[in-house]
């Protein structure tokens, strides 16, 4: 049993690694535009959809991974207090988000990140705990969250206190914004998919075993270290561009 629970589902690591590669490509072109090296319309067309695809992949995989860690922990130790585990993990991720807020405030000022993807993931890890048992209901609730978020996107409000939920003030600009509405809905859909496809930490579908292929192993390696890569890739890209330019 323990050996089974020690295994990783390579396709999850692979998809996360693929999202990391896509993110680095996107941020490279974003930086080229930001430093006026190459004129690219980042806010519409292909690049807008490309960025949203990356974000959706990351956030969906967070939800799927939560179901995997939850079922694995329950099978290893049914009496363990899992909420404290997710509380610590969520607060740690949220703290990294606050670090990103501080760094972007220092270097960007205008457009600094108030509630970006790490803030969202940190809060979502904590909020998702009671939803882990809802299984199929998460699909419906997730769609409701997304629908509310789409509606709120059309509106502005005269206060800034609920930016994290999706209530944008009249004048608001940030380079990275992932509010609870709609993005927690994507987390919930990830919970639904995880419970559907990986119930009881078991793959419920037949799939080719490709984990020994070299490029698959590389992508899986990147996927297993996605947080570290997310934190360091922009400073590395900006440093390299500065040296080249």
C-alpha cells in the first residue's frame, strides 16, 4: 500500500511542466514588449488567450493535485488533522505572493501585483478544504463562481477593499490579477476532475506509460519544481535581457 501511495502521476507533473515552459515563453515576450525591444500586443489576440490558457492549466492542476494529496493523506493516516496541513501550505504560498507584491511594488510601482496567482493559490488551498468532499457538486459550484466573476468583470466599484474577491475599483491597474471570482471556480472544477479521474489515489482511466521518455522526464522535473521556477524565472529573464541589451 505505501509503495502505491508513494508513486506520482507523471501526467500531472508533465502538464505542470508544460505550463511552466509556456509561462516562460509568454513572459519572455512580455518583457520584450515592456522594455520596448519588440512591439507586441499582450492584452488582446493570441497572447491574451495564450496567457489565460497557461493560468487555467496551472490553477486547474492545483485543484486536481489537492484531491490527490487529500486522498493520499487520508489513506496513510485517516485520523490526521488535514486542515492544519492545508492551512500551513496555503499560508506559505500566500506569503510568497506577498513577497511578489513587495518586489513588484519596489521595481514597478505602477501596476504592482496586489492579488496575483500565488495569492489566489494560497487562499484557495485553505478555502478548498471543505469542498474536497463535495465531489460532483464542485462542477456546479465552480461554474457559479466563474459566472459571478464574468459578471463582476464588467463592473467597477467605489472601494478597493474587495479587490481580492473581484470587485475592482474605478481606477485599477495591475500586471497580474487573479481574484476569487472567477478563478476559485477553476480550482473547484479541478477538484471535480481530480475526484472523477483519480479517486482514492488511483488512476481511473487507461493511459500510455511514457514517463521514461527523456523529454517527458524533463517536463516532469520542471513540473515538480514549478514554484521555484515561477519565483526565479522573471529575475533571470530580466537579467539576461539587460545584459544583451
